[in-house]
């Protein structure tokens, strides 16, 4: 049987693209899930001691936290070995921790590990915790870097006039920098929305009511305890009324926001791809790279194509995750469990796409001559400007006059446009004003 390595991995996320995505492993791997479960269990054990349910020497707390802070792949393997016997992943974590407590001389405290909890109290805090840290420490910084790159290009190309196209047809000119800022604004808007959605968690016992906790210690306000533990200790937001599992509504909102980010990036990739095909951009060439196996002259916009493909894969998964997770039969079914293990996969494809776009942007070389040529060949686009100024002057039926000119079947040049202006019954000053309008300067305010 083939051993798992990059060349034998089933998924390209862990195969072909492993080196580009290995920074996600501390958050979304099986090792990571186990480590975050251990973190939740250790912090819960400490919180119970702080509630004075049992005595825990303060000197032991750093060593307890070190269990998850220095958690190794070998530790995770011990948990997996136990899982083969228990056939239960969270119970295996509990047994691992009990062995660690024995090594710390806390044999008399073993039954406080996982006290009163159901597995989902651990899973539905560990998963949002790893999700939160992955988004904040890896995904958002990568997206922010892309936005900064776009802002830099927008500044560099701020004054570059460009023929716009609406419905694929020549339209009122714009500026290249402004067209980049369109995507900056859209991405920043989604980043802001993402920041408004809480990282929600469930923590309340087998069916969300702290049944076991309350029956054992009815005098303790377990709701207050749970809120403090989840909100303050773990840095999440505890949902107050749950079944055995979290609602996943906020997690679904995260997925939907990331899906919108990806749609914006798909839009961007297609625009840049089109500009490359129009020869508005050339691409930097590396000496030994091959653009096509058959056509030596080709330099394909492969980075933007790869990004678009990965964004599509990510969104297909985000769509399923956001539709499936908030739906569960009665107080619990297991369909969320297997699905949750895949939350890192669409993030991986999204991150890979972001890196591909960054790489592609780094290859772009502006072909200013081609942009200028297109503007020179499309003098008809200033017709809007001329008819609008004529409206200002209350000139009779200016739209109709320009329509007849621009749809006459003959190509419109600067010469024909000036001839048309000369034939208008207007002042010399107004004719001068109209002739000063060109496809290069009729670019509006941005």
C-alpha cells in the first residue's frame, strides 16, 4: 500500500499544492482538531478549579497549559491510537488528558476531566476556535495583502485613461486605476461584514441545558459559568439556547461572506484575463518557462485561470457547508460531524487562489500604447459628452443629432467629430470647448 506523501495524496490540497498551503495545517488538519480539543478540555479543567469545585495547585497551571501549547504530532498519534479502541474521538482525548494528569501528580483529579460535558461541548468550541484563528491569522492577512497590492496598482495606474466597455461595446472612457479601486472597495466591504459576524460556540451539556452540571451542583449558576468560559477564556461567543450542537448560523454567514469574496475575485480574474487578451497587459516571461506545449509564442494568463478554478471549487464547498450545517434533525444528528471536518478545504482553495492572483499581478506589464490606440479608434464615445454640454446650452435635440452621426455607418474620427461640431449653430467659444473633449480626457472625476 502506498504511504501518504505529497505524490500519493488524493487531494491536491495535500499533494500538488501542499507547500503553498502548509500554513493551514496547524488549524485544519486532524492533528489541529485534536490539539484544539485538548486546549478546550484543559481550559475547562482549570475553569472548574477556579469555580472551587476542587483544589488545583496554582503551580500546576502552567504545566497543564503546556499540554496543548507544546502538543506534538506524536501526542496526536497517541490519541488516534486510543480512538482505535474507544471508537470515539473525544473520549480518546479525555483518556489522553487523564494520562497527562497522572504524569503531573494529579491522579485524584482525573474525573474532573470532561466533567458533565458531551462531545459537542468540546467540538463546538474547538472548531469555532480553530476557525477563528485560521481566519484571523492566515486568511485575512493574505486577503489584506492582496487588497494592498491592488491599491498600489490603482495608485500607479491612477492617471491611465482606458476605453470602457459596457455590454462589450465601447463606452465612456474610464481610468485603469479607478477600475482596480472598484474591486478594492468591494473586497473591503466584505472584510468589514466578515468582522461583524461572531465566532459562535455551543457549551451547555447533552441537550444544551447544563442538565448534568445542574443536578450535580444546583447552587452554581452554570449559565454564567459557561458564558465566562466561552466568551472570556476562549474568546468566542456562547449561544444561549441550543440543542446538543451549535446552530451554525453564524458559521454559515462566514461561509457566505467568503463565497462573496470569492465571487468578487472571480469577477476580477475574468476582467484581467480579458484585458490580457485585449493586449492591454503583457506578462513577464521567465526564461525556462513554457506557455504552451504546442505554440512557443504563447504566454498564458494561467495564474488568473488557476485562481478562477480554485475559487469555483471553494464556493461549491462553501455553498454546501452553509446550506447543510444549520439543518439538523431534532436535538442532534451526526451529519454535521463529517461535514465540519472539511471546513479547511474551501479555505485552502481560497488561499491558493489568492496566492495565484498575487503571482499573476506580479507578472503584469501595462501596454499603454494599446490602451491609447483603442481610445484613438473610438472617438464616438465622446458623443455623450458633446450632447450633454449641448443640453446644458438648451440646444434643440442634441441626442438625436449625435445619434445620427454616430450610427451613420462611417467610422468616427477626431476629424469627423470636429467637422460635426463646426456645423453646429453655436458660439465659437462653445465649439472650442467641445473640440477640447477627447477620448483621453473624457474620464470623469476618478
